[in-house]
């Protein structure tokens, strides 16, 4: 089992509990690996942000 498999399992478990997962400030090689392994598909491209500030603003808009 790889770390990617563990993260995918965690994302699936969180989604099952109604919890969204967001990523911020992810380095390009990590993001590319997430795309290749399907991890990014399970999280959602629309849940990836270049900065923490942008991620927080998006979450705030979603909950208001």
C-alpha cells in the first residue's frame, strides 16, 4: 500500500462523512503525481488552490 492509497482512503472516508477535502500551496511535482494516480480526481480539481487564503475564501463562500 502506498501513501497515495492511504490518502485516497482517507479522502473517501471523509467524503462519506460529508467532509470536503481542500488542498493549498501544493508543489507542482506533487500535484502532477496526484493527477497521475487519481488522487486529484477523488479530491476534485476545484478543491485545489494556489494559496491558503484562496482556499479559505472559497470555503467561506461555500458556507455562506
